[in-house]
C-alpha cells in the first residue's frame, strides 16, 4: 500500500502540533522521522494510523481517502517506546492476539506466530509471561505482535529508546534485515541522528510540527537544506559562525579563520554568510596538510570512551570539537583547532544552503 499526506495539519486549541505536511510514502520503503522531542513525530504517526484525525488536509491510502477511517478499520500496526504486552498472556498468546481477533484459523495462527517468533529469536520463550522476560525480550515480543499482522503500514515510535546500548545495536541490524524482506510502508521515529544514519532508507526531518526536509537519508545528511536541518541532523549539532566572502577568501569569526575559496566553495559570491562545520570535522590535531589552524579557548573537555568532546570559544561563538582519542585539556586553555575547507558548509542570510561538501564517495572519485 502507498500512503500520502496532503496538506495535513493538526491543531489543539491555539497550538499547532502539525503544520501543512505533504508527504508520499511508497510500499517496500523504510522512512525515518527524525526530530527532537516535541517535533511532532508521534502526532504525525497517530494521524497516519487513524488514531487521531487531522484538523486539515487528507490522508490517502492507495489513492483512497481514509482521513475519517478509524484505526481498527485500517491495515496498520504500531510499536511504542514502552513494552506494551498483555501481562497475563504468554509470549505465544501476545503474538497471536491480533490474528485471533482477525478470525484466522488455529493452524494459520500457529504458523504465523512461530514464524514471527523465530524471526525475532523468541522461539524458546513462547510459554513465558512478559514479567519473566528481559526488557529486550519484552520489546521483541511487542515487535513480533506487530509484524505478525503483516500490515501494510508499520509504525515504530522510538521502539528501542528504553533498551541498553548493546540491545539497541543488535535490534537495529535485525530490524533492517526484517524490513528489507517486507512490502509494507515502514515508518520509524527517532531523536538520534546517528540512529537515522544506521537505519538508512529515507529521512523526514521534523521541527515543531513542520517538515524541514525529506529524501534519501545520506543525501539529507550530506546536503542539509537549511541551518535548522544541519542542527537537527548532527550530534552534536552542527557548529555555525558568521562570516564574509571577500577577495577570494571566506573570513569566519571576524577574520579569525580564513578559508580559501576552492572546491565546492569556489563559486560563492561576495557577501555575508553563516558557515557550518560538524564537530567530527574539527580536530585538535592536524590530520591533513591543507587543514587550517585557528585559535580557540577551552570551555569544557568531555572524555567519552575513545573520543573527546572539546567545547571551545571561537571569537565569542561556542563550538564543539569531536576528536578521536583521549585528550586532557584544561579549562581556559588556549589551543589550536583545525578545520579543512572541504568540510565547510555555507548558508545564506535566510539560513538556506548555498554550498555543501560533496559526499565522501563522490569526492574520492573526483580525486
């Protein structure tokens, strides 16, 4: 089935929860809804499912208007953040519950339950109650119950957020493999840019109920249409600093950082811009001969596993540097930070993208 939202909006009182969203989703495709808390992800999913009705616009399934059709009459399954299972049902009965409600034969229910259970590694747990399961096993049960319906629309609202890191990592891989074998429209909500990149597919970036950009995940990541998307699709958020293009150079931060206008920056016209660079494209160690060094003052240094996040002041602007390895830097210490012009984005006065680095594969091919 295909799903289309036509100018869909949702207001509650004087508050806008979803604003005029146009979006088409095709069967067999995987879509990520990316945005911070209160971006509108759950509200949009509820509108897709038929749990809520939009204030304006239409929801179409295979070209037919289902805007007023309740969820029980739609071919949809949904998985939430919490492990929502029937506590008095065994794992088997939890998974079987939607099939029994649909009136399938006992043999068909049994076949599909065991198939779904094996897919999610629950085959040896079918006789247990949810209270006897780990968090990961409980969420696998909820996922199996959604998958067993073989619904045309599968909605997953941050389904892994309450699991520990190792379980999240394992389930992400498994889910992508499972979804690749299904013809459903799969929509997956997350607040984490890294999770969107791992899951792949297409990404829809939301902020305050508005659709900022959508397209192939890696295209949206490498070519954010606006500063707002750059902030949303980076963790830490993309660093920005005002600058000006003069005399064949880009002067950032009052001229503290001077970049040659070459490569993707070569065609930028003289004028004022905002320049952006992701934290992982900055360093406290020179990595390339053509890296540009500039002075900064350390405000905080956070060591996280094999990486160090260095919060610095650059001409009154706060930046975050993500450097591999452990680097012990003192508060207020004056250091050199390195940036390569090939990793710098440029945005116009209205915050729209003017120039972005080519995707790594394209750049390597060109070189």
